[in-house]
C-alpha cells in the first residue's frame, strides 16, 4: 500500500458517546496520543447522571496519570483523594476474621523461588509469624500510616505500593479539563437515534434530541449499562455470569467522616453480600453489594446504614446490575468502554482499571477506516481474557468462604467454578505454587494473599526452600521484619501526610 493510500484510509474523526470516568478518560488519553491528526468529540447529557461509585483504584492508575503528565499532589487535591495501600477483607471466612490484600511485594526475593515458600517452611517448623508481617504495606496500613517510599533504604525490599480513593465525579472533571485543553469538543444532548450504513452495518451518525446529526469514522460507546451503540444499535450480546457472582444489586450512600482515616479500602462480608467503605478527604463512600434472591432492598439499606461510621449525606440509592461482559466489545466501527462493555462488582476495585486497560488496547490497536477484522478479533480476545481472569479472582472470594450463617454463603461455597480457577486453587493447595498466565491482572502475590486469607493452605512448600539452614532461614526472615518495622515507625499518619502534602 502506498503512502497516499494509507492517508486515504486514516481515521479522521472519533465520537465518544457518554462522559463520566470512561468517556473523559478515553477523551484525555486519545487526545494526548493522537494529537491534532484526529478530531475528537464527546457527547454527554447533564440530565443523565453517572453511576459514580468507582472511587477506589489499583496501582495501575499511576500509568495513565503519568502518561497524561498529572502532578500527583495536584491530582489528589482536585479529586479529594486519599491513599490506598490495599483492601481489608472482613468476615469472609467467618465472622471476626480479617485479612489484607496488600499492594506490593511480600518479603523479598531469595534465589529462584518466591518468598512465600521460605515462610511456608518456617511455618511448618512452628513459626507463628503471619505472612503479612513481611509486607510493608500491611504494617503501614494497620497503623494508619503512609509514606511514598520506592525502596527500604539500600536493601532489596521494595517500599510502599499504593493506589487512591477519589471522588469519581471530580476525577471526570479533572480529565475533562485536560481533554478540552487538548482539543476535544463537547456536545450537550441526549441521543435519540443511531443510523447504520445499509451496506456495511457500520454506525454512520447519531441524532440528538434537538435534531442535530453527528457522524464520525470511529465511535466509542461510554453510555453505561445501556450500551446505546454496542447493544442498542449493534446487538453485541451479553454474557451473564450471575451463576458465579450472584450479587445483582448495590445500595450506596456517602457519609461524613466518623472514624479513623484509613489508608485502605474495607470490604466486609454481610449476610448475603458485602459492604464497602472508601475514605476520601471530604467524606466516606459506602455501599452494600447484595443478592436480591436472598435480601430485599430495604433489608440491604438497613444493614448499610447500621454499619456506616458517620452521618449520611443523602438517602441511599439502589443500583441494579448483571455481572458479565459483552460477547464482543468491539463490533464494526464501535468499541465499548466502561459499563457499556460489561460489569464487575467492585470487590477488588477493578472498574476504573478495566476502562484504562481497554483504552490502552484501543491506542495499541488504533484502526484505519478498513477496520481490519483480525485487529478487532484480537482486541476482543484480549478483552475476554482480562475479564475472565478478573472474574475468576472475584469468584475465589465467594467460593472459598467458611461461613455457615446463611444460605447465600453455603450456596457460594457449594457452587461449581470455572476450570481455570479450580486448577489454580488445586495447584496451590497441593504444592504452594502460583503461576500468572500471560497478562492477567492479578499477580501471584495477590492470589497468594486471598487464598491464604481465606484458609486455602498449601500441603507443602518448594524443595529449594530447604537449601537454607535453620539459622539462615531465621536470620533471613528476622531481617525482613526488622527492616519493615524501622521503615514504618517514622511514617506520618495518613491524615498528617495528606495535610502536609496534598490537602484539598
């Protein structure tokens, strides 16, 4: 193909349908990545509210913030953000139990095997130290302390790894200011019709309530659960995973600060689901995810309000959802992002990451006007792999519960689970080994913490762990605990750190 042929096939216009975090994140990243060679327009309606409960993130958000050139303190101030060192899971094995899925490494590498095999060997000999005694994030979180720390002194021990809690509405506004400064045009209005090309089936134009028709070469559907383009116009289809993840509703409410300003998210299991607590600078986000087959909306609201720490700032609102994904997230000349592409309950704070990851794939596979089917197929293959592996990680929390206090938890424990999850759990239970496949999101350390936290205990450890003498093993483990204790001791409280560096 000649240079002139390639120029003819270039995408000239992109239309993003829907704002919120998904729409404005897409607009910000594409405007930075594509520069002035592509005209980008975003349509949203002030009358259509965003879901706005995706307020906790995972550390991968640093990648997009760095790409966009955000100053971290400025970003935190403008989004009323706080820091997040991990997620505390309460009552998932049985009432009163608790563990942390801490970000970052646990222990430090030694030789060719993961750290946890040395810990498993010590535990088999009677050592009582918890796995989390070797996590700097866990130590800091449990003392409500925080510091930015790349590495612990000159040791091989990595420092804190963190994400954020922030106001999703303020984050969307922050992204919008960036996108508009980079040339993105915004149109206000509701879409009432989508016109398809009679021959190709591609989307040609969308028509607004005021009669305006807007066309583009490439469409990005960020219209939320409705999937106005991907489903309403292109009939992508939806794969329902409720048989594995049975919660289908959430009730959410914001409240005043009334307790400790924690540097971590909390996910507390309830009778037929779980409750989140997300501390921001100016308020706390709360929600109760539940299964309507086992609980009424009113019961869910009552449980939520009984378990918040401050005065409610509004009436609780109910959100209905179906966990799953579109059969295809890219169809013809349209890609779906965010809730339009599928829904994962926010148990591991993956919602915003899934938007970010999909946008990264859009940039990597940015098409021309021929919309090569092989490119679209690869996008959909990678998207499905990512969704399915996150799905399996969420199922693990439900399936590996030890609760006998409700039919909901008994059914979750008894259900059959995907083969890939079964294989991962069986391998860990028998050998202590965990392998991360391709580019799946959750690391070996994440799987390790949830499986151990929910009482899946390996029968043995890696034989190479026996290469150390008992004295060498004890010295190795003691040194790590001492390093962590010395690193966390001088840290400021989470509240004081924000006050000094990035208060809104």
